[in-house]
């Protein structure tokens, strides 16, 4: 009983953090890409 509950708790706490890490990594990638693009446009102008 307690093992099953802990397993469910692990999935509940582990799942969202995994997706949050993925989301944050993608977000950082987009932000760095945008800053590079802005820098590139600044050099062209």
C-alpha cells in the first residue's frame, strides 16, 4: 500500500519536473536564438 502510494507520488512529482526542465531548456534555447538574431540584425543595420 505505502509502496504503491510512493510510486504514484514519484510519478506525480517526477513527471511535471521533467516536463518543466524540458520546457525551460526549450525556452532558454529560444531566448538565446532570439538574442543572437537581434545581434545579427544589429550588425547588418
